[in-house]
C-alpha cells in the first residue's frame, strides 16, 4: 500500500525536490518517460486517421483481390476468407478517399499542430527544472525515432450486464493500465514516497504553464500508470492542490492587500469589474493585477504536503505562485464564470441554459447562487458536466449526476426545460400504452434493425406515433443548438483552464455530439478530457466519430444497447442510413471504446436510472457509492411498475387486435392530453417556486400564506398564458435559435409562465 505520509519523518531542515531525490541518470529517465508518453499520445491521434484501423487485411498483399489473392503464396486458402478480404479492401478504399478530403487533411494537421505545440512547451518546462531544454528535446527525438516504448490509447470493446463485477479503486488501477499502457521505466522501482513526489512535482510543473488542459491531464494518467501508482494518488493530489491554491489566494487578498493593490493596479481595472460581477468573487476578494508570491500566504507548505519543500513547490509553480489573476483564470474566475453573467447571455440563445453545481444545488434552489458558486471546498482542478436527455420532473436535471464523485467539480447542464419535459412525458406515456406493449412483443420476434430499415413497425404503434414524434423532433433540434452554445461556452473558458469531462444520455448525448462537432470545426483542441455518450441518438459513421475523436484527449466511450426499441422507433424518421450510435458499435476507430449494455438495458427510459451503474462498470474515475445505491433502489421501483404495466398490456392484447386503428386513435388522444397536463403541471410548479424565491419568504404562519398566495398567482398566470393565442411569442427567441427550429412544424407557443407572471405582477 502506497504511503503518503512518509514526509513526517523527514528532517525539518532539509527540503526535498526532484534534484535531491533523483540522480542525473534518474532525471534523464524522467524526461525520457515524458517523451515516450507524449509520443504514445500522438500515436493515438494518428490512429484516428489510419484507414486500415481494425481491419485484418494481409499487410504484405492487401491490394490483391479475387483470384489474385488465391494465387498469393502467403495466403492459406483453406483457412482464409477471401470474400472478407475483398470487403475490407473496399472498405479501406472508402476510408482512404474520406481521409484524403481537404476537410480531413486540415483537421489532422490542425490537431497535430496543437498537440506538438503543447508537447514542446511541456518538455521545455521539464527541461528547465529537471536537466536542460537540450536534453529534453534530445529525448523527444529518441522517443519519436523509436516510435516510443509506450502504446497508444486503443482500448478493447466491452460487454457488461447486471452480473458484471462493480469496479473498485483497486480495479480502477488495473483499468488505468489497460487504458493508458505503462511505459517501461527504471523509476517504477523507486520507493513509494519518491514516486509520489515525482507525480506531485509533475502536476505543479504542468500548472506552471498557466493552464491544466486535457492533454496535461492525460499525460499525468500515463505517468501514474507508468510509476505503478493507484489512480487515487493523482486524484487526491489534484484535490489538495486545488484547495491549497484557493486557500492561499484567499489569505493573500486580505484587507491590507486589497488597499495596497487598489492604488497600484488601476490599469488592470477590467479584472476587478469582470471578476466582481461573477458569483464568488466577493468572497475570494480578488483585486486584479499581480499580487505578492502565494508562498507568502502559505502555499509552499500546502504544496509541500507530499514531501516537496516549500521553495521547490513555489519554483515549480512558476508565475502561478505569484498571481491571483492567473489562479482565478485557472478556475474560471473561481467558479463564477459557469454561473454568472456569461450564462445569462447564453440563455438568450437556448432557453433555460445554465450550469447547475451538483454539490451546491440546494443553495441554488434557495436563491443563494453566490454561495453555491463560490464554496472553495467544491473547487477542483477538473470539471465534469452531466447532461440529461429528457425530463419528467425538473429535479432530473441534477439528480442523475449526484452519482459522480467529488474528484471533479460537477455541474448539470440545464437547457430547454419545456421541450425536455414534453419529450419525457411523451415517452413515458408511449411505453405505458397498450399499443406499445403489444408492439414490443411483436418486435422482439424479429430484430430492431429489421424494423427500422424495413418500416415493419406494427400499425397500432404507428397510430400513436404522433404523441412522441413531434416532441422528439423539437427536442432533438434544440439539443443540437444547446450543443453549439455549450461549445462556445467552453471555448470562452467558462470552465477556466481546466479539463472537462462530458457525460450524457439520450438527447444529452446529442448535445455532446453537437458540441464536439462544433469544437472540431472551430479548431478548439485540448478542452475536453473524456466523453461518455449513453444511448446516443446520433450517427454511428466512422467519419462523424473521427471528427469528434480529434477534440477528445482521453476516453471517448459509446454506450449502446441493441434492445433499445424506443430509440429505434424515435429515430426511424431521421437519417438512419448513417446508423444509430445508441444501437450499435462504432467501427474503424480503435481509440473509441464501445460498451455493449444490451443485457442490462431493455429500454431507453432505463438509462436515467443506470448512469451510475454504467459509469462504475466501465471504470469511471469517481463514483459516489451512496448515491449509486439510491439509483439502484429507484431502478427497482421502476421495474416493479413496468411489471404491472406489462401484465395490463398482455391483458389488453386481445382488445388491441379486435379494436384495431380506432382503439389506437382513442388511446393516442388520451395520451396527448395526459402529456400536456403533466408538462404544464411541472412548469407551473417551477414558476411558483421561482416567484416565491424572487420575492422573498415569510416566516411562521406568514410563510404558509405566502406560498399559497404565490401558487394561486402562478396558476392565474398559467390560465392567462393558455388563453392567449401566443402571437408574437416567436420573436422572443433569437434568430440563431429560430434557424435551428425552422424546419420543425412547431406551433407558436405562449410566453413562459415565469415571464408572464413577472410581467403581470411587475415583480422584476
């Protein structure tokens, strides 16, 4: 077991650093290790542009076909599939044609150029501290010439089910070695304390570049694997460093420092205005401009907590150790950018667009956004954004993502509440219908792909399709726009200079698809560390995923189920010729992880209750086990309800067959009314809460009276909005949003209940 408390026994008067624990040969091994690891990372990028990836062609004669292959002396006709060779040869030709397009050539060149510039900066910084720039550059040339000892990130496909052993921290370490194969290095034989100090020093050196972008995080994962350390060592170190930087910045910006710098930095007033406008800046007390070294505020002792001396820690941090502005930029103005004015601007393009802090969600609900955004104990060096794909209640924006652990700063993306609630209620109504129960029993007899491509869906099911088709089309269009806005937020550094992990299910995955595509078009590399797309209603073509892969530095995971009949039915009117990622694996890209969950996911609606279980079983870094248990209990309740509905559907099968189209039409009418009522009720509840918060609350008996009053007033506004014909409401949306939705047959809609209530009652 790794011991991280070794430093307690050290002599107080001796500070440790890389220079004191490593001799010249070991320091050379360290720079070579980094050179090898970065070369392996570059090979991962190149593998995405290899036309022969995942093909089994004979490398010596892959240009041969037909009779020529049979005459090939290197080919054993008795054991070889000549037709397969021909198929793969044609597939390779198609990929080569795609990769030779100017768009792909430019994308490849741009991604490699960004990576090479980042790698050069890293090696120069390492060389300055460990040995010399010349030595670091020499090791890079040696690693490149030998194609490095490290292997690129090429994970194997997985298939998981309910019996798959859940992943613990120990097995995460095993998974880490599988995902980021360790580089052979003599440093792996050093004692635990020295290997921990090396990793800690590398983290500080990477931070000294004034950013902690996705490639830097992936490099540390390679180093952790190569030094034979558990992943928890890295995640714990990241948490301590984040806390140390923020606490030191707090102390530094005390009252005396504020007064001193107020007169010295008038030219940097833009920082004062910008940071003071976001939630959390007041607590941090940012004054703008450069401040005295953070070491003076105690950062040296904090950073030296793993045995590294204070002086060495300050030296490794470089300019970061002397500027609260840089620290603020690193954390996105101390977390405020993800909850401040920037998000209000984006909300004009996508309704309800906001990042909700999962850990501070309760304070946000209570109207205390500043406290929720600025609590330093929740600040981390990494950001995770969870994106729900539909809603049946507003809490589902945040609830599924509480299962993500505290190793990262976790946000839930809120967007287009009304569209997502309408979709969620529509899907729930559809799968509860007798028509769906009967249709599913018929579909199971065939295959889902036969139904999608052959239009073999039962007539009764097609009769009720109007209940879900329009809500899905509208929500999908708005998810695409939300993805573009999310990409813009990341490019504008809402998250600061920290790596982002994106996780989404259903249309949440569609948001991610749109985001990554937009990032690639704009050449925004290095922002996204890892991506998990679950039940994605997106194309599954190699070309589409190749583009997304270029802007993801770490893991890109496609979680799919061949038994997702709901997704197949919803997507049947889309461009199904390009495949459906949520139903099948991604071919031709070995750096994309395909995870088959067919045996544990029997329906699209189950994903909402399986997020934690899936993440746990694919070796995701952070999982809150207590929240995972709550998720599993919720799933059991869902399964019990589904069993009851299945019995009712079985009893109604005869009636369905006898009643035919007339019964299906009646059921569809009833379902549409139920969906409308549920959606309005949820929106009314949200409007009531928002009105209650915005106007303050009473106490005791007055509080109850106040709540009742606001509920009645919000109800009045609901009726007021529904009695209007909605004319002019389309002008409330931006031109960009209208362009995305123009293709949809979307009826004009009344203003939001919150907006109507505010206008009517002048609550401002």
